[in-house]
């Protein structure tokens, strides 16, 4: 009797996890790009823990992001955000979803560069607007013309997001499709890095 040996190829998640090694995977991008939703799926496929920095900031401060902005202003909020991200990136590997302004802050960006591999979830204005206009918890969009504010944020921030190690287009497809594209991009990026 012959034994059949099944050669099971490693899954996409297993291959990406092996490529990532001890590095954290840090998702950056504008509000509504899908950093939390995609991040959770990617973490699940990698078998890693997931953390959303905004949730962690709210937990340690015992205040909502909107309350922090109102009480202390954006500058103080960004300083707190930098400290929280620095602490989170000391341990890992894990998948980290950052707030929209985190990667724009040079100090925070340097922490991310040192502590992980950054992935920009890039989305166009219509996709972002469709996702963010249904809720009013975004402090930066509490303006007279929130869609124009979002466009202005894109114009200002997209060149900085472009500094991320990897860019994946976030669009209106199933979240699993984008998550798989993130994993594939990680494998390709690290493979290229090793050949240099």
C-alpha cells in the first residue's frame, strides 16, 4: 500500500508572516481608507494580534479622540499619539492601524520606520467620502464643508503617505481582496529588499 503525501503549500498569510519576521506591520492612510477593517483581516491571516492606535489612545487617556482634540488640541493629541505608537512598536510582531495624522508627524513616522513595515492604504476622494460621511465622530471633518476638508487633507497628506514602504489601493471591493493584496505586497517588498 502506498502512502499519499500531501504537499500543502504555505498559505499567503504564512508566507507573509515568514517574510515579515519580527517586524510590525503598520497601516497608514487617511480616515476611511480601511486601516482598521483591513488590519483586522490581515492580522487574522498572519496569526498576529491587531491593535488600533486610536482605540489604544482612548483606552489610556479614558477620553474619546474627539474629547482629546477638544480638551487639548491637535498638537497635544499628536504628542500622545507618538508616545503610544512608540510603546506599541517596541513589542511585536503585530499589525498596527494608525490614525490618519500619525504618519504625517515626523517623530511618529520615524518610530514607524524603526519599528515596522509601513503600508499606505491609498483611496480616492469618492471612496473615502462614501465611507466617512455617514458618521460624525471625525474631529477634523467638523467643518462647514467636510468633503472639501477631506480633499484638502488628501492634497496635504498624500505626498507624505507616499513615503510608506508599500502602497495598496483601497477601493470598493471585498475587504478580503485588499487584505490579500496587502499580504502579497509584503512578500514582494521583502523579497525585493533581499535581492538588493
